């Protein structure tokens, strides 16, 4: 394997990043290939995982001096290793337990494994079908290889966190920073609260940040260098395809870097070179995503999923005032405090700014409870990065003030990041969970923050890094749903059980501990019935995965017609040996031919009535 970087032979980091792209691409292609022959089963997935691991490590292993990675040296290196160790421990101890993990990240994986295929299935939780699937493909390989166990489910995001830190160091090197500046960039990236919190999760933002970071790194390398390997467009297309197939917001964030890459290609090979680069990159990126696009087009009529969801996520219009207001609302997500009074005051400022633009926050942001300042939190869906945002704004001001003195590649980096921010504000409507969607932008800001800090002097740099380290401590130790030290954290849910003392079956419900007894009771009922083929009645946002995790091994859950959940008792559920209703009405009478076996709050378990043939 070759690396996407022209100087890979001298850079162990670039070799490792190239291995990440190669390994992930092989896994995506392999999962689609196994699906085509109905072979998404443990043994083939285990073999696929081994091949992906070889592709990941081979370029790095062959690189001279691979162990001497500059960011891991000195005091900053000690801090980086400490963060990596704590988050790795968290990732290995914790089961997937965030809301999206319970509703669609893990359930879609279990359906794929049960069916041996990626083909769509009937489900009321449509996110299991249309959402970009590549992050779950990576989880599927380990999950399937272990026979349906989630012990390694968090590792893809943890590896992505390491990759994001290394990308920041590589971009800093491209921008002209020396060893110290590269280390500063690495630590700035590593202390982003959302990065720390998500590195032990099955969310997808960190993987998206990794692939977008590699896209930006390759774009800047293309801009800077007069000679580029002919394989660069293929690597660029693979990284771009992985980003698009991982997160829906990746494409708008990638657009500026695509332009920079093509301009760099034109500087090297003229218009013909830029055209060839565009064609090769587009073919690779589209080819990786084509099977999922076809499945979505067939079922939903668009390659990206239901049009109604896309409308929900987009701002009301592209008018400059609306885009500016949306940008301000998104920026405010990073400045929530523990004080309701301070938050209310900041909320008033943002609402007032909208009014000055002739805008109404109630009309612009009608979903998810309306616009508000989100409290400071160590929850991965809500955590902001106030110090990083302030440093990024200071760095932007520094760059603007010294614009004529900046090197062309520094200008390109600032423009790429700035246009990414504008694209996000134009295409992604404010919601209280958007802070985690900003993770790629904060990661790409890390090298530019490092430039500002290094040029500001050693004292300011030291103070800023100390502040970042202290601010990162609650995220590292007191993740709201996966804490090692719960009392340091804060979030919207009750204080969660520590991973160091609570069993895995308990921490599975850290986000919603009130559900634990109900799901356990239903799982016990399934064991009593000795049932392995279960029909599931669920709603759009129901927690499906805990049933999978707690039910007897070998249990297969299949979604029944979602319209039947609240229907009359005479509705036929089919020929299953049991029926489970999740989030059903208290008076739900069950399907015809089944009797109530157990009811636990909003969950109920139904067994075949006497004399019925399941």
C-alpha cells in the first residue's frame, strides 16, 4: 500500500492516516460484498476484520521510525497519552448507551447480522434504514465477529479520535509549524470536549471529523505542493466517500476542501489535471456510496432519505439574515453555563440579535422545544467547547489582521474553514444537539489555533493549554452516560452509575435508568417462553437495542407493522412465538391469538394463546 501523502516515507503519522483510509475503505467494500451474497455472518466478518486491521497497520509498520511520533513526546505527549488511556478504558468498559445507539445505531447492526444482508426491512424507526451507514459497518465487523456482542462497539470512534489528533498535527506541519507547534495543535484537538466524550461512543461525528480532516489535509497538501502522486485523487475520493457515507453533514463541510484540492490539482497539472482529479475522486466517492444511495432511492424516492427529514434539518431560507442568525444560534451552543440566570441573559442577547435582523427565533427554530441556551453539560449530545471557540475566534481575528503576511497555504486553510462554517449555517438548522455536529469544524480549527498560540508567545500558549486541559477533565472522567467519576459531571439525566463499579447491564441504561427494570422483566419473560423469533411493535423513537442486549442469545426481533401498535386487539401480528410492544399505550390489547404474559410500564410481552399455532 502507498500513502496519500507524497512524503509518506518520512512521516509515520501520514502512513497511519493512509492505513485508516485503506482499512475503512476495505471494510465498507467488504461489508457490501458480503451483503450481496447474504454472508454477513460471524466468520466472514471476522476474516474481513482481520484484513482491515492488516491494511490499517501495514503502511505504519513499514514506515521507518514508526514509534517516534512527534506529538507523543514531552509533557504534551504525556497529556495526550493520559487522555487516550482514560478514553480507551471508558470505551472498553461501557456498553453503547446513548439515545441514538439505542434507537438505530445498534439496532440496524443487529438486523444486518440477523438477516445476513443490508437489504431494507419493515421498520417504524426509518433512521435504521436511510441514515449514512459506514460508521455502523465498522461496528458491525467487530460486533459480528464476536457473535453479536458489543464489547468492541465503541472502538471505531476511539480510533477516529486518535486519528483526528494526528490529522491536526499533520495539518499544522503543512502550515509551517515545527515540532512544538504540531504538539500544540495535537493537544488543542485532543481536548475538544465533544471529541473526548464521543471517543467512547457509537455516535458518528468523530468518524466524520476524521475523514473530513483527511480530506482537508490532502486538499492543503495539493495546494502547497507542485508535485503530487497520481494516486492522490483516488485517496482523496476514498476519504471523501467515507465522510459522505458516515454523516449527512459531511458533504457541505467538505465542499470548500474539494475546491481547494481541485485548484491545487490545476496548479500542478493544469485544467486537464484538475478534470482528471475531479473525475477520479468523484467516481471513488460516489462508488463507495452507490449501494446505499440505490437502496434509499428505491424506498424513499431520494438517495439521501426521506425528503421530510431533510426539510426539518434545513434553515427556513438562504437569506443572508437567516444564515447569520442561524450561525449565531449555533455559536451560542458552546457557551451554556451551570447558571440558569446567566443562560437566560445570553439567550436574551441572541434573541435580541435576531430581532435586530427582523427574525423570530420561534419561527426559525420550532423543533426540539424551541431556541434556548443549553446548560453546561458533560453529555456527548450537548457539550460545548467554549475555550476552543474563543481561541478560534481570536485566531480568526489574528489571521484577518495579518492577512497580507500569511502564506498562501495559511490563507487557504482559513478560507476552507470559514466557508465550511458558512455552509453549515446555510444548510443545518439550529437544534440543541448541534454542538456535536460542530466537532469537525473545531478539529479543523485546531491547527489554526496552534498558529495563533505559538506566535502569541510561550507564556500565552502555556496558559491556554493549561486551561484546555483543566476544562477537558470533566469530559474525560465524568461523561454523563459513561462516567468513571460521576460527581464531576452534569447533564440532563440523573447521575449515572460509574463504569468502575456498576455491571455492564446497569450502565446500559445510564441515560434512562428508569427503563432498566422494565426491559429486564421483558427479557426474563422471553427466557421463560424459550422464544427466539419475536415480533416487535415499536414507535419512531423507541429503544430497541436493550431488548437485543438482554434477550437470550440467538433471539431474533422482527418489526411488525407499526400501525398495529395502537390498533384493535383483533389485529393479526403473524406467526411469531412472542410479541413485544415498546412504548405502547397502557390499554393495548395485544394481537389476535396472543395473551398477555407480562407488562412492565410501557412494555408488554404477549405469548400465543392456548391452542394457537405460533
